[in-house]
């Protein structure tokens, strides 16, 4: 989502944008800029989160060659590379060219890699992730990161110059969600909602445990899961907890998610380890839902102001927060209105594009925003996010993912 929306926002501001990405997409879509895919074709399919043999051995080298070919064919001003595999492909592809390379860090591998392997490999995965976090960004001329904590980790733990790091938070499609942050008449205080992937790092097991505790206290509660993959792996757990009858599982679609989300009174964020910024959090805020979140992913949530924040892994506290909001619709409405107001004032894709422009201008030695140049607009080449879980997928595979 970040890749597609930034590219759209930059294109709308007059820049000449091209996108180089994978061949997979969940749907066909129309863009106002050229999209170049590896193998020269589009295939309908899902891109799994995490590193895979196909990505590392086949797709990423092909992506690097495609990047190199586009650089040979056109004189781009900036390469904007998303996530680690995008940066590696771009670094290889720009050999022989002096074009500046911007690395867009969506997360930190020390926090993400352990989620993709067996539990006994966790310590090794953390160590490997920290090594990669300290090495790979050095291939870029500047770093754009989605949160302050990623910037702090890169500077404090890995020794990067803070002047080479700029925070550019995600935006959100405010107009696509419930206007005004006020729950519509159809909202049901007892209906809870979760949107996004079912990847291990999302904390779905904690979500189900907390919901079971809340359901035991308020049997009228229902949990709606708007997800991008099959719920079958979690069904045995739901049955064991005795909550299967209270679940509503719907395959997500960007066109239908806002309306389905708006019917719920409470939105849930069970992730406990999130160096980046979950796109679902911004979507929840834009829709005006009251939010219950573990502290690890509550990056923009101020407790008792625009949501409720509970300690990581504390499913009892999570359940009690759910019960509190379900019993007090007025509190839920107030938190939702405040959340909506927050994203309207701070988190649009145009604001994100403006911040990116200032980075480009500095790298190009322009001294003022790229958009203000009277000459031809700058050419930007965003590269794909190769490793992520999508909160909402429209046309995209590597384009899809928002944490």
C-alpha cells in the first residue's frame, strides 16, 4: 500500500514516476504511471510474506536486471527503493550510474525475521536480522523510515548519521472510510473487527485468546475477521477456545473493507512487536473506530485519548479493554472521533509525498522542493516491497503491503 500510494501521490504532484515490481498481483488495476513487471507480464496471485526461495533465487535477481535495464534506457533523477529486497535490487541495478538511491525502511529485520521461522531458530534469526539492519542500509545515499523508533534504532544501535535519516509516516485514504469519525447508525457496539493478514507476527493467537476471555464475560460479542488468507490454520484453536460460533471470517477486498469495518464498534490491533507502522492502524483511525491495541503496535495511539493501549501479551487486559468499550458506546465514539481527527490532520499521502520531495531535493542539491522547479519534473523510480503482510490489497502483490 505504501509503495502504490506514494507513487500515486508523487505522480499527482507532477513527477514522472515509474514503478518496477514483481509479476504477481491480486487484482488488475489502472495506474497513472508506467508499471514494469519482471518477466514482462502480470499474473494473478498472492505474494507470501517473508523470504522465500523463489524471491531470493529468481524474482529478486530478475528485478535487479529489470532495474538496470530501465536505468540504461532512461535518465532518472532518483531511485526510491522499498524494503530490503528492493534496496538490494536497486543497488545492483544502478551499478555504473550516479543516480542517488533512497532506501525506504518499512520495518527492521531483527523484529521481522523471527516471525517466519521455527521458535528454536528465533535467536539466530534475531542475530541475522540485526546484522542485515546494520549492513544493507549502507548501500543507500539516504534513508526514509516510517516511524521515529526505526530512525532511533538505525542511529543509536547501528551508528547511522541521523542527518541521513528522514521519517515519512504512511498516509491513509481518509475519504474511503467513514467521514467525521462518528460511528454510523448501523455500528454495533458488540461487533469487533480485525483486518489484514494472518501472518505469525500479527498476533492472531493472542487475539483469539483475548476474545475468548471477553466473550466469556459478554456472550453477545462477535469478532469479524477481514483477512487476506485462509483462516483454516487457526480454526482448531478457535474451536478449542469455544469461540468458533462467534467468529465471522470474510476475505478482504479494499472496496468492501471500509463499509464492513464501519459496522463494527471496536477495532483490534493484537501485534506486539512492530518496528514499523501498521497500515491497519491508520485505517482504523480513518474509519473512526475505537481501538484496542497492544503497546508494541500502538505507535500513534494515545491511551484514553484516541484508543486504549494495554501491555504486550496481556490478553486479560486486552479482553477487559474490549469489554469496557462494548459496555460504553459513548466512550468508544469519543475515542473514534479523536482518532479520525488525528489522521486527517497528520496522515495523508500528499503530506508523505511532500516529505519525500524534500529528501530528493537535498540529494539533488536543488535547495527547494523538487515540485517547484520550472523545468521538467523529476523522474522517480520506486522499487517494490518484497517482504510484507498486506492490511488491504487492491491491485498488487509487492505493491500491497502495509504493516
